[in-house]
């Protein structure tokens, strides 16, 4: 039978601070185990947490970006549970009074229309440490480097209706936090991960079904596959007359299945209460206004502007805006170059070179002014589009700027009409069969004739001018 799918996501996003949320220990990734955990992170008695103001600023930035309410007063609470990688025996989080409430994230629904998914809350909290099971026999290791790492947990309303929509929602949030610069969003390093709550019901009007939670999904592909599997699993149970158990499950990517991890806790199991060691967080309007003034243009607004101002296709604007450095690079090129030509080159040759060499936009050997100068030589017909690719590769290899490479390689395009006409005459004289085919209506043969002229010019003739002269002469004679 057909089931109504209800999905809510809890995204855990590591904030881009240099130190932890309640201690001065660093947050850099890749350090040896337990070398970035101080007495506060280790839960030693007598030590007191001190809130990192930068974490507050980054959380407020996210809240403003999604149109949420920023709480003038928010409170940290203790979430009590015992686990080896949580040395205090509790996690400092926010419960009843989070810093961010409400807001929306726009996604593309399954029917192709835009949908707004409401956000319940985004609250500040500290991360736990990590249990290590590999390379140990009958033991587990504990690495507390991540303990105390600042997070915002972004909780959606249960309004997502499919695995594909869930992946799109996660992708949009990921794009946004990277765009704002509040997180590097590195999924492989654990900076951005997601828990998915999934339930089924008979119809949209029916009460919500029992939900299961799939923990720690760290890729867009995995979240889609995990949810699809969980939907099938729950449907099979319900259609066989069974009932769903509220539990936490893990996704096994190799087996492409979810497995039971533990029974799902409810809020009262954690015995939340305000943390007596931390004062309430009080934020005034001046602080919020300062954060708002420092924010960049948001992705959705920039995407719409690229389409309206530059005449770009929606799909091209979407790719360009996907990464803030790429969007800024394109805008710098388009400031002097024809926008659609700039978009084609940034999405084409430039992106291909970045991917081939594993280079970031900021480290590209050809900066925006360099690419703009190359495109200017295409526009003024100094070089052909084909020759421009050769020039770009030379520039990428560090052989000089566009004009230097063009001169060094002798790539300046032949635009002299007399020279082009002479070459066209030679090709027409040497190709009577193809000339007759063209005159008999075989239009495609013009490509062969143009190619012969380009060959004679060693690729230096202006192809558009060659095409025009050829057609004029063939039609007239």
C-alpha cells in the first residue's frame, strides 16, 4: 500500500572557531588522540566552563540567514547520560530556551516546485569525544579531542516527505553554513553530520507514526539511501501487521541497511536542568545588528541576481553560487568580460583545471583578472576560442599572462579579409566535389570546407569570418 512518509532532520554543524565552546583548547582536526583536551574538556572537578563569544556570533549569523528569531535570553542546560566519551557524565546543550527559534530553508520538492521547510530551533551545544574500536583487542580507545567542540544542532519540523527531499534539505543547509563562513562543512572530518527521524502513516491526515532515528549520516548519498531503506523496512513491518519500535538505528553503507543500535531515549530520560556553572546568554539588538551588517549576500539572493543581472541559466547560476569563492571569482571575471562567456569558461575550463589538480579557487594559478584578460582576447577576435584553450593551459602552467602567451606561441588570429579570401579561394579550387555538394544542398559539407581553411591558416583564421566568406563565394559563384 501507499504510505505517507514523514521525515525530520537534526543536523549537527561544527562552528568554525579556533577554540572550543567552553575551553581554550584548540579545535584543529587531525591531532594525536587526547592532545587537544584540557581539564575542562576532561571533566576534572573544580573547573568551570567559559562561553566562547565567537560561537554565539556564528549561531546568530545562521539564525538571521534563515529568517529565525534570535532569543534575547537563552540558557544552557545539562543533558545527562553516561557514555565513555563523555567524561563529565553530561553534555552542555540548550533545551527550553535555545538561541535560535523558527526560520525556514527552501528546497525543491518532489514535484519540482519550491518548498519551505520550517526549522524548529538551532541551539548551541558541545560535541562529545569519540570511541575508537579499530586497532584494539577486547577494548575500546577514547579520544577526547572533539569533546567540547562547538556545534549548532539544527532541528527541522517533520515536514520532509521523501529521501530525495531530505538530501536536498541537507545540501541546502550545507551550502548555507559554508557560504556564511560559520563552518567548513567537512563531512569526512565530522564537521557536518545528520540524524534522520523517519516515520510512516496511512495518510497525511492520520496521526504521526512511531519514529526511528538514524544516527550520524555524513554524506548526501548516504542520507538518501539510509532513509529509502528505512522507509521500505517500516512499510514491510506495518504491512505484515507488525508495529514499529521507537529506537536509534545505524546505517551500514556496505550492506545498505539500517541496524538497531539502542532504544530511543525521550527528553525526560536526559533529566535536563539549567547548568548552574553558566549564566544565561543575553543578546541585545546592537549585537544582532552588528552580525547582520557583517553577513554576505545569501546564496538564494545571489542565485536570483545572477539569473536576472547576467542572464544566466538557472542551472548555471546554481552551480556558480554553490561555493562562495566560485561565485566571487565569476563576478570578478564578469565585471569586465561578457557574463555568459565568463560563466562558460568558469564552469568549463577553469573548473576542470581545479578538479584535475585538486586546487582551491583561492589557489588557482589563473586569477580572475587573468581569465578576464584572456576572454577579452576572444571578444576582440585576437584569438579563436580553440586557441584560447591552449593559452589558458599555458597560463595555468605559469608561462605568463594572456598576451605574452599569445605572442610567444604565435596564436594571434588572422582577421585580414584579403588574406582570408585568398585562403578560401585556394580551398574552393582544391575541393570541387565538396563545393558541388554544398551547392546541391548538402549543408553539412560547409564544416569540411571551413576546416580546410583553418588548416591552411594553422588555426589562426577567424572561424566566423571564414564561414561568412565561404558562404558568400559559394553562393555567388
